[in-house]
């Protein structure tokens, strides 16, 4: 079997230590050209490295012909004398349940399946058919999305038990070899669908760059990724100060990752971002779906003078406390935390950890103080407040008209926009009258009852804390 690009494969295998004598390898085979070339390449190397190969095929159930694809791969494995392992998974249903994009969901299912296959085959390695073109496309896609140096490293040739022997081979070399040797392969019509970013980059952007800017753009982009990866290896080879700012607290579902602000704020901006990304990686397990904006939000939280919370992808959050930021999983809310208390007007209403003080004030000119939204004091036009008042927890279907906006919004949307963590939302006090919510205590007042130039009398509501209030902590209100 003559494989013209085999020297490139051997160079990558040796450079990155992909294969060892006697390896048992699961080969991911979709039936497409890249995976068939991978299978034939490892077959050619089998004797040299004494390899034991098992074919693994995942049926994503996304196309009517997917069962035929699975049958094709099984026949290929049988004809080459390999054991095979296949599985059918409702990827669309999985994505819907997990609220993931099709690409993210398919990737998660695929890697879980390959780990399962490796365990069954007692394999120490999993071979994937990523090529030099895939590498270049990945670097370009991440550049478009605004990734930093770490993201622009692209696809690693080796990651744990994952190896990518074709990472130095062009896709056109693969197709030319398969056609010359009359090796049958499948064509996936979804690879033509330009609603996916990778397909738009592959079909439109890269051909444009090759024609008008650099005919060797694939090699240039791949080289950029390799250089950045080399820089990262050099940078992480020694002990890094920013890693010492990240620690772990608790176990299991209650595990928290803690960022020590006394250390982090002493670093420059680049090292602060690295510490935040490390904390995110540890709490989530990876950095998928974590973008530049998420890291910046946590960075702003770290630099701020007061506490707060940032919602993060995948059901996680970062919460600022005394001298630290805690990264944790959002756990389900406890419905038993609901509460309602009557509010005296004028007067003082005792609350856990503090009180609400209300008072009435004749207005000749609206005081400037009402514009200072420090979260502790709110002013309202008495004529637009419909007594009685109460302070309560949120309810299903709550709506709120935020100050400065044109109309009502779902309360849940407002709380999400304000980056209030899901667990904290059920503890948050809401000042309400007969018409609805007047004040999300500590955050926003309503447009409906704001002071106006024609206001004659104002209602002042002040939250007075006797200690750190329970609704600012992890305890029930």
C-alpha cells in the first residue's frame, strides 16, 4: 500500500511522540475521506509499531442515511480485518436537553463515545483524522471570534490519549491518494451547509485568501498556531506566579474554585486574565464557550469596589466576596425560600440583617440624591405608588419596568441582564405595591413610579443594614 504522505505522518508521529510500540488504538472513522485515510495510514504503520486497531463509528442520527453510513464503516473495518464498535445517539435531542449548539453538542457526545470505545477496546490512545486544513480553519475561526494567544494555538497534535497523525497533511493530498488507490469513502452533505461557521470559512473565506492574499495561507495559519503553542509551552514550563492565586475548596457538587484577589490584583492585565482562565478551566473542566467577554466581566468584577456576580456559560458563576472571587456551579433554587413581608409607610420594617425605612417628603424640586443609584436608597412619586407595600421574593411570571426602558420585561430577563446569579435571584428582596414591583432592592427601580418634574410628594425607601444581609450571602433570606 503506497501512501504518498506517509513521510509527513511519520515526522509528526515522531515529533510529538504519538505512537509507541504495542499501542492499542481506537480509530474514529466517520466514513469520510479524512477518517478513511487515517485508518489506511495506521494500517500501513501497524507492523512497524505492532499496533492493535479498533474502528469506532458514532451515528449522530442527524441524517436519514446515517444508518447506511454506519453499515459502510462496519464493512470497511471487516474487510481490513479490524474489530469495530458503533453506537447510535440522538445528538439533536441531547443538544436540546443540554441547551448546546449542534457543533458543541456533537463534539461532547463524540468524545464521550470515543472514551467509551477506548475503555471497551482496552486502548490507551484514540486517533482522530484532523488535517492541516482543519488546523488552519480552527485558527482562523478563533481569530474571527476574537480569541487570545491560547485560543489561537489551534488543534493540539496530542492531548491526553488523543492523537492526530494527519495534522501535517493537506486535505487535497488525502483525496488525491484515495481516488488514485480507488478507496471508497462517504460524502457528508452537511459539510456543504454554510450556516455553520467552519463551512463558511472553508468554502468562502480561505479560497478568497488563497486567491487574493497568500496562496499558502493554510500553511501560514497552521504555522501561526504551532508558534503560539510553542510559546505557551515555554511560558508554562516553569512555575507561574498566577497559578498560585487559584485554589480549590470543597468537594463534589459543592466544589468551588477561589481566586485570591490580593495576589491577582498585583499582576499585570495579561497575567490577571490567565489566572481567571485557569479558574474557569478548573471549575468547568474546559474553556469551551468561554469567550473574551466572559473573562473581561470577571476582570471587571475583580477590579470593582463592591461585590457582585457574573453568570458564566454552562450553568456556572463567579461571585465576589471578601478578598476573593469564588467560581461555582449554579445549584437548583430552593422553592422553600419564598417570603412576603408587609412594609409600613411611613415607618420601619424589620428584615433579617437590617430594615427598610420609608418616609414621605414634600417635593418642590426633585432632589439630586434620587439619581445616585447606590442600591441602598430609592425614591418614588407617591401618586404613582399603589399601597399597601410589601417586600417579597420573586414569583413565577413576574414582570418589571426598569428605569429608562420603554416598557415591561420579564423579571428573569432583567436579573440575567444584571448578571445576578440564578441562586441569588430567589433570595433577592423585591419591593412591590398592588401594581407590581417598584424596586429590585440593591439594583433597579421602576420607570412607572420614578420622580418627575411635576412630582409633589416623594416616597423615600432606604435599606439599612445592621450587618451583611442574608440576601447578600449564600444563606436564605
